[in-house]
C-alpha cells in the first residue's frame, strides 16, 4: 500500500493512476486500497474526477474518462470499447449493417472497434485505421461537433491527404450540415458501392467522445432505410452517452 497522499492533488492523481493502470474496470474498494485512503475519501474525490471527465463511472466500477482518452489510445481500447460493445452489437442486429466505433485524433477518426455481420464480410472493417474527414462519415461527425476554428486543422489535413484545396468550402458545408442535423452521411467517396451514416456521442458540454457509424451497401441506403437508420443510430448514441457519462444512482459506500 502506498504512503498516504499529502494533498488533495496527490490523492486525485493516485486515483487517476490506479484507474489507468488497471486492466479492467475497478471498484471503489479496490481503488481506495491501492491509493491508501479511506473509502469515503476516495468516493468524494472520484465524484469530482467523474464530473471533470478524468474518470468514467459505470454502475459501481470506474474506468479512464474522456479526458484521459484524449491522451491514450490504449485507454480508449480498454474502456470505451468495453462499455460500447453491447451498443454496437445491438445496433448491428437492428440494422443488419456493420457498425464501428471511432475516437477523434489530430488528423481524423481512429476505428477502435467493429461489429460486422457475416453478410457484409466483403466490406473492409478498417479496424485500427485512421480515417480522414473527406472520405468517411465517422470523422466528419466527430469534427462537426467542434467549433469552427477547431475544424480547420482537419480540413488542412484532408488537403494534405489529397482532397483538392478548392473543395475546402464544400467540406466546410458538409461539416456545418452534419453539425446542424447531428448526422454525417457518406456515399461512395471511399468505395463506390459502400455508404455510411454516423452520429457523434457528446459530453454534457458538447465535446465529442466518440462516434457510432453504420456501414453497408450503398444500394440499401434509400430514403426509407435512412430514416430507420437515423432512428436506431440516435437511440444507440443516446444509450452510449448515458453509459459513458453516467453516475448511476446508488452509493458505493454501503
């Protein structure tokens, strides 16, 4: 057991480090023991860390939060993917489409998890790939949630990857449309026969945590299907936001 922390900052960092070192979601009692503090003290500090986004709480377990995830792709794989997988699976079952999960990086969206039904085995899942905003719906949805100034580096990155500079204004319009509607739609930009629809999952202050993207044959993205896909995608994004946000009522101190 480490020596007792000497300040509130030390105590908060001890808890963040304990969560970050764990290879699975951990309970309050484990964290308090590892940090060498009373459960009540650890709980009070964790409430603030969850509020600030350094730690996420899922029922009575704690994981790295969205602030930490911005610094660590490994943390994203060990936390968001664990909590998101049931949502991805349900969304894929409902839509019969491939569903992927992406997080925002400096040049686009990184695919960190995928559920692909057998019927779509011919579509590349792109797991682990960094996708630019000018070809894929996921990063477009994520970047559209940023303010206008923060979007510009992503437009520049798209140009560096071959997107014509003269098409930059069109890309800004696509970003504005995705921000207004909450959905990013891509049809045939990366592969002619493949389409995708994406929605960002946002924190309470509007920052993007991740994006859910439905991918399938372009021929199946007709108006009627798109309406249903948007409904399913909205419900899935809301469910995932509550899961990632959330402080489930009920005290760990019992």
